[in-house]
């Protein structure tokens, strides 16, 4: 652009202004191929004179127009939404607006969001995590901190509550909230004064604590369930020494839990908190049930009818055990949280969890379990009165006394309050107070708490079980599972398992009370077990996906029994129970396996056992049909989330095989580093083919080799109702990892089927029938090399029914649910029931972000700011 004066006018002749058409007289502007009056050379939009600086732009009519800097960049949509200035370089694009890097800040504070930082949006305004938490975020119903990411929503009559998934599962499983729950019905944003609930560091600490509580307590329950399951398997195979090993490990679990409860109660007393943990009956009930369980194990060598009745009794007993154990875990967790929240003992929960987690690694559990019983034949009897000791007592060495029997032999003084000063004379076998102590007496008397005595009684019962089965015990400990054993048990008339020498005679199920009759000297602890307690899940529509530990084990046993009347012409009861118990190899099979050269375990993603993948590379997903989290391999989670972002209506998805060479390249990369999963840029057909390859390469199919015959056999039943019922029971037999993965897979496949005919020209043409046809060869097949043995048409029909009726199949079968509740009694544990219609899961953006693609794999409410390079024209 050139500005010229009047003298230069003669050089251009009688020129006219290119804008107004008038002759130019005086200063003018030469630009964009024309001449303009200085006053005519204005911005097209704001009419400001732009002689000093202008920006040309060709309009729709082909004519070149001039603009000031602001309007030029405005037309290019390159103005900062905060300051209105031009964006000449890198900038942030968010919320359909653009910002200078230094101007994309929180609406409340000067926090600047840089590349890859998270921000929160509400009503068009941007907030940092702290102020969004204070102003808008809902508070979790369990921990009262801000809910910023995925959540579970529960709807009640008065209000709607949102929960962190971990907090919800803790509440659902143990009816415990991390802090006092005070739901609010107010929805008006207001600056919160709850610093602990909105402080970022505090939020992170509480989230980590909730995650560890869920992990450790679930693992403790699972470990206890495995002990009982392995114990039953060993005894059913007459491997008595190994069975006793598992029993001892289970007792060590109970000992750890009781010791933790004792310590928590002692700590509460130091703060003069006499509220206690509210577990008056449960420890005694649990001890009685375990002793009764040990007594049932002695009937494994009886005839088939007796053994079958004992098995039924064991299943009922295990269900009750699971419930009582859950109540005690809840009591311990509640006490630890009370120490932390009410009495400011910040390490209480960590210490509680550390002790439970360490229980799994106690190598000397078996030896300690039996060595503490001592050499006496009846170590559970009071030395003074000869009666069983069931309550808090005193001990000296291996011997024990009732508190009421602990008196000075000289003056009859009650020594219980001063037991530390009392002495014991080994010559006379009597106690003396400090005033009457004899020269030969010595101190060393110890107090035994109620719970410690219960553990001692369990160890005594286990020791008697060893004696009954003729298992040699050297120095109070077992020699190991590989030691030679003499395991021929004595006859029924020699049974004496109970700590108080349970009466011999008829088996426990012969009584109406389903228990062994006590002897004349037995006390209440060894009477028939008390009435069953109610199930934790007292809803009529409990989900199989929510079960864990002992509950899942019991449901599998009951499902196997329920299958027998439907499929007794194809399977024996023993075959069904074998599948339900997951019985291990025979002794011969283990010998053959030991002779073979050990092979290195498979690493990576493809061709790795499912349980290994879930253990090493598992993630808690919300992609399934339940609000609770399901553990699935991270690869499966990533595949489904990526496919959700793409077009599920593309024709041939899951039918076409994709690019074979590219499939191998991706699978090799995932095998090298299973955690680096990047499927972006792949076609939906290619990802679906990769998912099929993942299932096809598993060492064992998703629906397992053992259950293949059962799934196929269900489709041979002529009646559709019985066919569906049998399929429901078989699904109950699936191992927990397989059940979780199957539920997520078929839930997603049903969504794929909904895109089969989006319109006349678009749709994947993959209905449930087609999906069942293409998926069955990858998830349900037999070990046989002969394709005929797979019975493909029946297998495909089984998968089709699972796809069609999946919502019903993941619910507990009504008869099993009733049986579980009947076994557990009628005393409810104070957990509110929720109908499925009242419980909805939402995984969405709380901040309502716009113009930012939030991928399903990043279920968050803080959005990532994108920085782009502006181009100047």
C-alpha cells in the first residue's frame, strides 16, 4: 500500500477513487490494484480507516476487500474469546472457541491450562478441578468427595445420589461408607466450605484408599473361598493331608481377622469409645459353623448317599459362612474408619488392610495352627473344673482356665483383675496371689480374649480332625502335602471332631436340625449351628455378576445340583459336581505333568490364559450390563471403547476377516507390550477381526472346554422353557473371569446388532443370528480336532440364546436365590434393596463439554485443550 500526496496526482492523471468513483484530489492510497481516497480506504466491516495497516480478502463475488486486523482475523475465526485479540500463532481450541495460550484460564482463579491439562466446563465457563469441585460437582454418597469421572447413580424417592464406582461397590458388598453419609437434596451451586471434600490432594488420597479397601477385602474373601473350595476338592479325592493344609490356611485367615478386630476394639477403648464393633453373635456363630464344617468333612469316605447328603449340608453351611464372614469384615472396616474419622488415627485403615493382605503370605500358618494346641488330648477344657472354655480366659503355657476358676489357692482371691502379678506353681498346679506366692511358683500368666479363644477352639477342632483321619502330626505341625500319609479314617463310631468331643453316632444330616448331637459335656458352642443368617443380597433379582468368593462358589454348586433333574439322562451328578467344583488333576495327572519339561509361561496378550490376563493386565470396566465394575483384560476394554467411537453400522463387521498381515503386525506389537494399546486409525472391520483373533487364540475358549458339552446339551432339550432354564444354570457354572468377559462381550454384540439396518442404504446386516454364527467358533468349541464333535449348529443356537436372553441370564436363578436366602436365614443385614429400575449406571461428562471429542476410553469430565497453529493470510 502506498499513500501519495497531491503533487503526485499529476503522475497518475485524472484518476478516480476505486471505491466512490470520485476524482482523487489530495492524498490517496494505491493498493490492491486501485487508487482510493484516504478516507475511502476503510475496513469492510467496521469502516475504520486502514491506510496504515490492512488485510486483503477476496469475497464471494470475486472482489478483493480490505479489513482491519481484528475483523480480518474474526472472519477467519481466529480471535481470542477472552481478550478479542488476533491469534497469530499457536492457540487453544476448546468449547467451540479459541484462546491465546495464556488466556485459557479458570473462570474463578488465574490457573492457566496448558497442553494436555484437564479442565471442566459448566454453562459455557471453564473451571479448574478445585473450583469445579467446590461449585458444581456432586458429592459421592460414600466418601463425600467430588465425583469428577465415571460414576454410579442411584435414584431414591427423595433424591438422586452419585457414587464413585469403588465407593459404591464397598457399600454394596459391606454396607459401609467411608465417611458419614449425609445426602443433600439441594442442586443449587454454591461455594463449598468442605475443604477435605474438594482439596485435590485429599480427593486423590480418598480415591486411593477406596480402591485399596475394595481390592484387599475382595482378595481376602476370594482367598478364603479358595481355601474352602480346595479343601473340599482334596477331601473328595481322599487327599486328606492336603485338605488339612487348606483347612489350616483357612483357620489362619480367621485368626488374622479376629486379631484385627481385637486390636481395633482395644484402640477404641484407649479413646474411651465403648460403642464397640457390633459383632456380639457373629464370631461365635462363625466358629460353630467352621467346627461343624470340619465334622462334615469326616464323612467323605462313607457310602454315596451319605456323602451326597453331607455335600448338600456343606453347601448350605458355606453360604452361611460367607455371610457371617462378610459381617465380621464389615465390623472391622467400620471400626478402622471410626478410628480414622472420629479419633484422627490416620493410619488405622492402612494398618487394617496391611494385616489382612499379609495373611496370604504367611508360610507358617499350618504349623502354627496345630502347634498352639499343645500335647494334651483335651486342651480346650479348663484345668480347674474340666468344663469347656468358650469365653475369655487365662492361660499358662498350653493350659487354660475360666476367669471364674482363676483364684488364689490360699485366700480364694479372684486373680482375674491382677493376673499379671499372679503366679503358678507347676508342682501343685495351683495359682497364688502376690501375698501367698510360693518359692517354686512363677509368673507368665497370659490373658486370652474371647476372639483368641475362638481361634484356639478352631485349631483344636482341626487337630482332632487330623487324629480322626490318622494324619501324623510331628511336633505339632504338618510335614507338607508331599509327605507320605496314612489317611484311612476311623469308622463312624469313632468320629469326634468337635472341640468338646462331639457325640458319636449318626451323621449330621440324619437329624432334623442337620447337626451332630452334642455330648453331655458339650456347651453351647458345640450345639447344632444357629439359624442361618440372611444373605447380603436379599433382593429377589440378585446378579451373578455381583457375586464373589464363597457366594460364587456356593451358586456353582447349587446350579450343578439344579441341572441334574434337567439333564440326568446325559450327565451323572458326579460329573456335574466335578465341573462345578473345578476339581484339579488326579495324582497320576500331576505326576505326568511333573515329568514333562516345564514350559515358559506365555507372555503378552494373544494366546495367554484369561485368568492371567485379568490378573496382570485387567481393568475395572463400566462397559457391562451392571453398575458395578467388572474385571476384563485391558485389550478387550480398549477394543470395545474404540469401536464405540467408530461406525458400528459398517457392513460386514465381525463377519469379514480383515487384513491378515496387518492383524499379525498389531498382535505382535501387543504381545511385546500389552499395555501400549493404540488402535486409532484402524477400520472397524479390522478391530472386530482383531477381537475375534484374541478369543480364538486363547488357550481355552471363553466358555471353557469343560462346559462345551453342557452348553450343547442344553439345546437338545425339546421344551424351550427347560432349554432356557438349563442354559441359565450352565452360565452359573462359568468361572468368574469368564463370566465377566462374556457379559461385557455379549452386551456389546447386542449393541452391534442394533446397527444392522440403520436405513435403506446403511447397516451392518449383522443380527443376533449372524453374530452368533460368526462368534461361536471363537468362544465355544471342544478339544477334539474333529469338527463334528463341536456340534456347531447346537453351539451356535446356545450363543444366540445367550445374546437374546442375556439380561435374564445374568440374574440369579430364582430357585437358587431362594435357596441362598433359606440357607442364610431371615435376619436382614441393613442394606437397602434397589430395583433395577431404580438403579441406573451413567458414564458421562459431568462438565458438558462441547466441540471436544471425548473418547469412551477417556471417561472423564475434564477436557483436554487442543493447541493448533494458526495460518495468516
